[in-house]
């Protein structure tokens, strides 16, 4: 009995020593972080900039994998031939990349040339547009004659020339700015290229990477924590996958509705503006309104009345889309209440800009599902007591 008590006491002392050691190390690390926060921040910044290509590669791989997985399921699914099994991954990967590049090229081809042409038309037609607006009888009733005279007598062409001169002159004094912009562009290009290379590695060997990651987690973590983490990863993957597919379908439906409606009402730039609205609709909540504003500005040069008709039509379409189409598309995949979508977009945008607005909704949806599961389990325990 005495020996057992000594052994037990030794074990407790050992456990207490380990806990004290861990607490001491944690306090020491916290002390270093507080006193040398600037250096720690610089170190974190260097680390994040170093792994940025990897993160970009993971994001690209995740997006392409959605298309690649769908193609793999349809690439001779019942065939057991070796040639089919060997060619399934490379063929589907190349096809998925071609699909993504084709969509990007189509968007650029449809939007950029027309956008440049519209800007040129807007600049040339600005004086006439001002005259039409100032000559409108309703505008004359709302605005004082002195203000209208000032607006009408403004030399818009000279202002455009001054802006152009300001943009393209003073090159000698703007060398540093140009160098900084060029450096940033080169850095972005290098990051994207490295990200694409990483993405190809991830996609070609995703099964082995997943298997190795699971092995490491099994060794490092206890079984309970391993199962929890894998369950959470599955929830996040499910929400992100459903959100991406849902947003693509929603953007396609909204863009198609805009194009068809604009063609029916014979509004100009129907194909380009509808495509632009569908593309900007990928940004939650505010994206479609941005596309609407740009489209209205383009049509305004052609006809102010048509621009007003366009705004009314698109607002009605977005009202139908937001209350009928969007809930049906996204409801089954996310199940996130509308108020939380708005919270996710607001917080994500304020913290991380456009990227935060894009990923905020699926992240909040994942957290919402995890919290809902935890609450349900807690309620079940309370009822069983």
C-alpha cells in the first residue's frame, strides 16, 4: 500500500510538473509576443507572404476540382479498362482547366471591348448629354437657372483634355509610383503563376496528399479530436462547394434574365451589360447593384430615358431573383438565414475586402451549422436528464 501511494504521488508530481512547464512556456511566448510585437508582426507578415502562392494554389485547385470531380464521375464511369483509369485524371484535369479559361476568356471578350467603346462614347457624348439634361423641363423645375447655366457653360472637352494630360504627363516625377506599380504587378503575376503550379501538383496528387494529411492528424491528435476535426472539415467543404455551385447558377440565371429582358425592351448593350451583371452578382448582396450602376451609366449616353427604364427593369429582376430564385438555389445547400448572409458579407468586406465578401458567407454558414449541431446535442443532453 505504501509503495502504491508513493507511485501515485510520483505520477501526480510528474503530471503537475508537465502542466507547470506547459503554462510556463505559454506565458514566456506570450511575454515575447507582447514585448516584441512589431518584430513578431513582421515575422508573421513574411510567413504569410511566403505561403501566399500555396494559399492561392489551394484556392485555384479547390475551384478547378469542382469541375474536375464532376467530369471524372462522367468519364466512362462503368469502364474497368486500364487505359480509362490511367487517362481519367489527366483528361478531366485538362478539360476542367480549359472550361475555366474559356469562361474567363469569354467574359473578357464580351465585356472589355464594349466597355472601352462605351467609355469613349460617353466622353464624346458628354457635352450633348449635359445639354439634353439641362434642357429637360422637369430638370429646369427642380434646379435653379443659375446652376443650369453653370453646368451648361462648362467646357467638358477641356476638362477631359486636362484629365488626360494630368494622367499622361509628369512622367519624370512619377517614376517611383510607376516602379511601385510595376513591382506590385510583377509580384502578383509571379504569385499567380506559382499558385497555378502548386494547384496542378495538388490536383494531380490530391488523393495521396489527403491520405498523408489524415495519417499525420491521426498520429498527432487523439481519436476524439481527429473525428471532430474531420467532421468540421467535411462541413466547411460541403458549405463552400454548395455555395460556389449555387452562386454560379444564380449568376447565370440572373445574367440570362437581364439579357432576355433588355432584348425584349430593345435596350442597348444587352449582351454585355447582362454578362457584366451576372459576373458582378458573384459578389454577394452588392455585386449586382454595382453591375447595374455601370450598365445604367453606359445606357445614359445613348438615352437618359432608356437608362431610367433599365434601372427600373433590373431592380424588378433583382427583386424577383433575391426573393424567389436565390433562396431556392442557396437554401438547400447552405440553409443560412438572410440576416446572417448580410452579417457575413458586411464583416467579411470590412475585414478582407472583396475576398472577405466572397468567402464570408460559406464560412459563416459552416460556423452556423456547427453551432446548430452543438446546440442540438446540448438540448438532447438536457432533455435526457
